C-alpha cells in the first residue's frame, strides 16, 4: 500500500511536467491584448453560424410568400422581422415611409454601443420586399436571412459603437424605403460611419464563385474596400471567401446613403443568377454552403467595424444634404420625385454665397482643414471653428459640383467628407489676370 502511494505521488509531478508544454501552446487571453481578444471573440461568433440557423430564418420568410411593397404579405414580413429583432433584445421600431404612391415600413433593430463618447453607427441592411409574384429566395431573402442570423449572434455581445440592422421595403419599386430612411438619418444628423448592404448572397455554381464575394463601391467608400479585404484575409480559414471590389452599382439600397453623405457599399455573390426578379427565384436554386460562408464573412466585417476606433472624423454640418438655400437661409427640402428620377437625391441647391461649417473630431491636434470644389483646392482654415464661404478660385462655380473638405492632424492623418451641390454664385477669389 505504501509503495502504491509512493508511485502515485511520483507520477503526479511527472504528468504535470509532461502536460505543462501543452498549457503553454494555448495561453490564456491577456485582457490587455485587445487585438487577440477581439479576433478570438469574433471567431467564437463565426463558429455559431451554421446552415440550420441561417435557413430557419430563410424558411420562415419564404413561408410568408411573395412580398411586393404595399401588400399584406409585405406587411407580414415586416412584423415577422420586427418580432425577431425584439426577441433578440434589440431596440426595435418601424420607420414608416410614403413616396410616389407607395406606403410601407422599414424595420430597425439597434444594438446600442457601450462607449459613451461614441455616436458612431454601423448599419447592416437588406430588403424584404420582392417583385410581384416572386418569393425572392435570393433577391433578397438571402440577405434578410444573413442579417437576422448575424443579429442573433451579435446581440449576445457588446461593442463600442452602435450597430443598426435595417430591413428595407420598397427596393424593387425604386429603393424608396432606403431613400426615405437615409434622408431622415441625414436630417437627424446620425453619424453613420459605414453601411454594409447585402442583396443576393445565396448562390454559387462555380469554384471561383464559391470562394468570392463581390463588393460594389463608390470612390468615397474606398476605405471600406481596404477594410473588408483585411477582414476577409484575417478570417479566411473560417469563411473561405475573398473580396472582389468593382465600381459602384446605383440600383441598390446603399446608394441613397452615399447620396446623403455616408460611406456605403453593396455585397452580392460573384456568379450570375438567371432567376432574379422572377417567379423562378425559389429556394431550390440556392447554394446553402455559400450562403453560410457569406453570412460568416459579413458578420466578421460588421463586428470588426463596430470595434474600429473612430478617433478622427470631419463632418460637413452646414449646409444640409438635400435642401435648398438662398445664401445662408434654408428655403425648402430639395428631394421631390422628379429629382429622384434625375439621380439628384441628396443634392444641395445653393443660390448665392453660403457658409460651409464642418465638425472635426480628433484626439490629436488639428493642423488645418482644406476646402475644395471637385477636389480642387480653394481655401484652407487653420483655426476652429472651421468655416468657409463658398466661392470659386478663378471663376464662379456655377452648376453641379462636389464640395470636398479634408482635415489634417499633426501626425499626418487625413479625414474626408463631401457633398453634391448645385450652386449659382458670382463669387470667386481672383481672376487669372490678377495673379502675380
């Protein structure tokens, strides 16, 4: 008996010695190492995304039937999404809109950020309406399912910045729901940092298509392309997807956000889908494996954005996007129907000289702010409040232009914002013959 006790006591230290290297191979998380902690936390989120989760949501939406904007089934889909957001503990509400004879709602579920100093908002969006008679399995039942699955996982965690999940209606009749929401968000002064719109991510029929997700982006959202590419590389072992960025496509729900001064992109699958906008857009055409991969990538992207430091921003505060001004006096909204058709949503009309005012948010000292028209230098300002009275450099800036503002801090970092304007003014700094 004594020998057995001695043997046991001798074996225990030996086992500890043998197992100790294994404990070193999986070190405990250092709470101060935020990058490792974040990556492992998001990996844990991605492990919870599976086919059952995604397609339970998709099947429930398909059971409602075709969802043409303004119909009873479209309203049923809105209530279904609202109920799901509510179950997840999100701050949930309807956004009622009415435009050009159509009337419906968008559904918003908000996970408020934990950083009291941040008013930044990350938007993930998809649309639940369909063309008449179509189930919209891919367009855009796939996007709604991905968004709901992402919301279910993300709602279990906390993020510094606010995340809004928005289900739009009115996309198939002219992206009216997203237009009205972006217009109202701009009027409220919402600090929407990035919009990740997903529309048709449920299909792949080639090897390349099964390993690629396509992003449509405008020049002002180029930073999202770089960010998304890094995220795809970081979690490639779990998503298997790479990002292909191509020039912007205007006909999706991200476009209105671009027009109202926000950075927005649109994600879709790589392979062509021949059944879109038809009664043949049915669940049997979808690739479940690809849908899950795309959902995982988009979750990782939104989560990373919600953690991204927002320590340097420049925001055009005056004039407002999409309004008409007589000099510095607000006159009326500038977004009626015909302007929509002319692709002038969010354009600001200015008659005379108007003061431009910007809000610069930075943890570093600001070196200067540059004001431009069509990315051509006009004026700079070295001291706050940063303001400029719009004028030309060598000639009056008559007609349609882009107003650009750039802020530079003393470390060399640059922040940018822009606004589409139509201006009629005779003011300019000096004529070419006045240059010495």
